[in-house]
C-alpha cells in the first residue's frame, strides 16, 4: 500500500499526523518563495525577513494545511476536527498579527497583502465559490507562488518593480506545474485502489513478453519530478540569500 503522498512517513499515530499535516517539502517550497522575494530587494532587512517567513509558515504552512485536512480528510489523519480548527485559527491569527506589525513598522502596502492572505487561505483550502472557483490551478499558483514573492519584496523594498512582477509570474507558473503534477499523483495514490493492465516494451528482446502495469508506473514519474522541483527552488532561494550576506 502506498502512502497519501511521496513524503508520507511509515510511523503511526500522532507523530505521523503531525508530520504529514505540515507537508514538509511543500511548506519548505512555499517558504523558499518568501526568501526569493526578500533576497531580490535592493537592501534586505534580515529581521523583517524572519518575521515574514514566520508569518507565512503560520498562515500557509500550518493554518492552510489544517484547513485542507478539515475539508475531506485527504491525509487520513486522526486529529479531531475541533483541534484542527483550533490550530488553523490560532496560526492564521498569528500570521495576520505579524503581518500587521510588519505593515506598521515597514510599509502600509503590506496591509493589502495581509487582507488577501487571510482571505485566500480560507477560500482556496475550503474550496469557496461556485464549483470550487478558488480551488483552481491559477489560484494555487498565485497564492502559493506569486503572492509570497511579492509580499516579501514589498516588506523589504516598500514598492513593486517590473522585475519582481516577472519573477512572481515565473513562481506562479512553477507552482501551477507543481499542482498539476501533485494532483495527478494524488489521484492515483488516493483514489485508485487497483490497476489491471499489461504492456510490452518495443523493441522487446523477448517478443511479446508482457509486463504488469503498477500504480507506481503511473504516479512515480510525477513524484520524482516533484522531489527535484522542491530542491530546485530551495537551493535557488539559498543561493540568492547568500548573495545578500
């Protein structure tokens, strides 16, 4: 039996629930966008970066993922719903509070970002809108890719530039690619319980020798691509940070 994701762990109970709810690779990926946005500012304030990373970790890494688990239990955890709501509420409230603090200390232009972030974390994860309008590839790409880049840059530079808009657009497209691959992999992991089929390699040294089709043959390439993509954006973000030391 395969896990619910390529980063699922074999331990059971509360430890497994805690780890899987955080989606460690994807949370790290998301926070890397924050680093990228801040590192591209003309002058980087490390303290502001730290608070910005904490805000996004609370809001999206904890709050958003708890809301996602409430909505249909895709990770099959045993955490009570009321506790998930508690974690989500406290984490998102903390994220908003930090955002307001940054807005007061740095620039008021952060405030609109905080308002959008507080809205989209619920709208996306709870699938608001007709036919789940806010739970689409485009919204994921913007909320989990472009949004952290732009917000982190504004917190540092107090403005936006054509350069950061283009970088944010690239992160949007990269995140959309992530969602398309992960949706494919999740479907075959979580929804499909059995695959029947044979295939023959061409040209096969043994004519007509059939090979049994496995679920892993279908979602395995997507999983491997997601692993490489995760470390690509993380290593890139670290490189940009080193540039500012």
